[in-house]
C-alpha cells in the first residue's frame, strides 16, 4: 500500500512540475537548462554519498528504478530551478532570497509532511544542514550560469574607435 502511495505522491509531483515547463518559454529553457543539468549532475553524485552516509532516507521509493530523490530532482527541482532562474537571474540578491524561501519551505513543512507520511526523512543530517546545502547548490548554480553559460565578455584595453 505504501509503495502505491509513494508512486502517486512522487509521480504527481513530477507530473505537475512538468506541466508548468511549457509556460517558461523556449528561450528561457535553452538559456537556463545547462546550469540546471550541471547542478542536477552534482545532486546525483551527492545522492550517492547521502545514501551511503544516510544523510536522508527515502524508505519507499516510487519505482524500483527511480529513487524518491530522483523523482524530486526530475520533477520539482528541475522545473523550479528553471522558473527561479527565469524570474530572478541577473539579480543575485533576489535569486538567493527566492531560493531561501523555496528551500526553507522544502526543509521545514514539506519535509515534515513527507516524514509524517513515511515517504522521506532526514537521517544523520539535521534540517539546518539540509537548508545550508540547498543554498550552497543554489549559489553554485548561479555562478555556473554566470561564468560558464553567460561568459562575460572581456573588456578590451584598446577599442577599434579612433581617438578624437
């Protein structure tokens, strides 16, 4: 019974998240997908470590080949990251503030509700560690977008304009 509920909850979150993606706009998806995939890859590596160290636990995965963390990564994280970057990229303070609000929601009420439903719980980490890691990944994603994807143009010492 619990596996069915896990599949419904995680599947529903993935479906709802993916239904919002067409509203982001193709140009924004193209622009921000690279940094989102970069952080997603880091989260997959982190997930492997977290499973070994029992930082957090998904006792009932939604599918034998899909962990609960992968469902969150492919659903709400992917769509949410694209939306947050769309609305706040270029304003680091706003970007971090919005990420802090969303991450705080995930760490406190959402995580507690998931824990109560026995779908997810924090293991050896406490909630402050989880929030700190989320904010660190958000900052890293912004830096990656800024330095790698956007590639600031170097300013030339001598420009082609003649001196008047």
